[in-house]
């Protein structure tokens, strides 16, 4: 654990204590990524230069499609559907839990809740931005809804992050490294397929990654703070007694 992840329980300049366990490093990173997402959102909705870059990359990807790559891309992109990954996260988190009954169930519900809330945030942003997708004649796969940020990209990145969070409490060493690498490669691959299949602009994919990372950092920082705060309060009561 780094210094930035240490439990913070000290007076602030306003006289109130900072919530114990809240990772300042994670919160700072979440804020930076959030600002980056806002800047990208403004760019894709108002900048001709951003659209020109999107169009250039989009046409390059279309020109380099092959039947084999398209078949692979369709298979990979299907694994990022929310109807598949949400129950998968719940089951995997449940299997990774410790103890009987609620001690095993609650962490699985919590992990699934983080994923579902992140998906909900993405949907609301998508409705607010209401960006159109590339022309349907360019699509090599099925898609619906607005373009920005990419739903499959955001969902797969959120899923990978939540599963890495779950796995970090159970796995160590090379096994954990391998699991993290596989999940990261999978999430990136799903995002790339969305642009390759022509159903999203490249910046839709980038926006999905930024939003997912910002949400994961924020959620895990606050959850870590809440858990550490409960431990801190318990310790105080024990000392007082």
C-alpha cells in the first residue's frame, strides 16, 4: 500500500476531520479523469477538429476491415453486453466471497451495485449529449441508442475494474497479475471493436474508458473510506470501554 492509500484521519483547515480511509490519490485521479471526460465531451459536441480526427480514424478502420477480423470483432464485442456481464460479476463476486450467508452476499451485491450505477451514469450522460453514431451504412454490427460515450466500452471497462477489485482481495502474486492483465486486455479489446465495427466514433470509445476509470476510482475510494471509517469507530469504542 502506498502513502496515498494510507488512512487519513486528521484535522482539516475547516476544523473537520477528513473521512478516514478515503484515498486522496484515488480521489485526485478520479477528478483528473473526470475533467478529462468533460473536456472530451465538450470537444465532441462543439469542435470541428475533433470530428475531423474521428472521421479520419473511422475511415481508416473501415478500409482495413477483413472478414476474419470482423468475425473476431463481433465475437469479442458481444462479451461486453450488460445483459451478460452484470450477472457474471454478481456470480463471480459471490464465489470469491468469504464466510456464510450475508458475509458472502453483501460484497457481491456491492460489487454489482458499483457496476450498475456506473452503467446508469453512462446512460444519463448519453441522453444528455445525444451524439449521433456514424452512418448506419458503415456498421458491421448491430447497435442502438446514442453514441457518446460507448456503452459496450464503458460497461466492459467497469466490469474489468470491478472484477480486478474483487480479485485483489483473494489473489496474490503472478496469478493476480495474470488475471488483471487478462481483464484489462479484454476491456480494451471490446472498446476497440466498437470503433472497428463502425458503430462508434473513436472518441466515443475514449470517452467510455475515461468515464469508467473515473467512476471506478471514485467508488472504490469512497467504499474504502467507509470501510476504514467503520473500523476506526470500532477501535475508538473499544479504547473508550
